[in-house]
């Protein structure tokens, strides 16, 4: 069977607190001692940025562009892969350090880093290599309507 949930794949969380939210797969495991099931580390967007217009003041644009990320281990049965991948736009492996999930302080620091990365990519979605706006990032940026 082909492995769909490789790092960089955009997924939609189906169950739990973050159900309906979009995220990016950072890493995938087939199981461990703590978790006897296949799971992924997902860096997602808990609160997506809102629409902005040119006429809005800079302060309002700054406030509406805020992103609230989440970082969580999720069972692969609770994820729905999409056709989008962001591996070309952002280096997913370096987004979250290996030991980011060990303590609460490490998690907070990793979330702050994610917030910066997502904010930079969402404010300037143009890919440096191609020079065009990435459809994958635009999909990740928008709130899922259902």
C-alpha cells in the first residue's frame, strides 16, 4: 500500500478537539511503546487568518493576520489527507525540532516558532523558486467551510 501521509502533506483533522482544522504532517511513525498504532506529528492551524483589504489600517491588518498554531500527535485514522503538499514551500522537517514534544516548555517554544513560520508564509505566499503564489499554501490558509 502506498504511504500517503508523508511529511509535508496537508491534512484535515477528523476527530477530537481540532476536528475540521487543517494541518501539515511533520513526521510519521508506524507505532511505538506508548502508542501501539500508526500516528503522525501534525503542525496545524487552530485559528486561521481572516480576510484583509487594502483600505484597512496597518494595525487592523496585523491583528487579522494572526495565526494560532497547534502541535499534536494524531492517530492516522483521524486524519484525512488532501491533494496538497507544502514541502516545496516550507521545510517541514526543520519546522519542529525532534525533541519539541518532550516537555510543556519545549512545546510552547515550538508553537511560537510555528506561529512565526505560518505568519511569514501566509503574509507572503509567493514561492521564491517559481515566483508564483502556491495553491497549497492558499488552501492551508483558508478556514475549512462545512
